[in-house]
C-alpha cells in the first residue's frame, strides 16, 4: 500500500528529530532541533506515539542535567536549566517535582551540605528514585517508539550507577525492555531485575 504524502512527511520529520536528539540539539538551533521536529509531527499526527515518546525523553534529559548540576553544587546552573525546561514543558509533572525538590533543599540544607538530587518514592517494597509508566497500547503495537525513552534511561544509569526494576506484563516483554536498555548503554552492565505487573513501568532505584 502506497504511503500518503502526509505519512512521508511524518517519517522524515521523525528521522530529523531523532538525529537532532542524538546530537544533543534539543532546542537549538532555532527551527532545526528535536523539540520543533517532534512538535511538527504532532501537528500533522496528534496521536503519534513516537513523537510523544521523543518529547518525554527530552524532559528526562533536561531533568538529568538539573540533577547533575545539583550533585556538583551548581545550583545556579540547575535553576537555569530548569527554567529552560519549564519554558518548553510548562505542565510536566517531572519538572514540577524537581522544582519542589529544589525548594525543599534550599529550606532544609545548609549551603555547604551535600545535596540530595531526588525525593525517594515507595514502589512496592523497593525505594524508587523515579518511575516511568509505559503505555500498554504502545508496548503491544508500536513498542519501537519507546526506544528514545529507554535509551535515555539507560544512559542515565550508566552515568549514575543507579539500578532499575522493570515491571512488565510478561517475561518476554520484560526481557525486550532490558535488551533495548542494555543495547543503548553501550557495554555498561545495567543492574536490576524484572517483575511481572499489569502496569508496565521502569523504576530507577538507588545503586546496588
């Protein structure tokens, strides 16, 4: 079946967006960056799961930049990065959580104290730093659209030595998710486990 002109345009924009993302061109140069390309896809196809996953991966990249700046006690740099992220994703809960965490740190920590970069949340019997729910519809039909998100998480744990808990509906689904993260980590041995759950997600845990 021949592709329509719209489908061709969407595919081209997604390829450009992913290339810009890999190069780190998240929001610049103007009109030629990952954010603009993913948004252009959503104008043409508002339900496009690949574009939505790409934007989610961008938010995570911004959040990681903020956390790394905080870990180095570069609070001004962290604030600048967070303001930039909020300008593009003003309603995103992850950024709102980060903003709240930074306020708590300023109130609770002396200026020379070591900054804790994430609020610990309870995930079953395991303390999770962050959780990323995975759409069951996407996992069942278009799971390759999750690759940018999985790659971003894999690169994060490779830098931080955090571990992961993969919650999946089947063992095969869990192994697929782990395989994609392992591939994206480029030789780093991702530490973690797989658990069966009706609600798929990736939980980021403290280092083992």
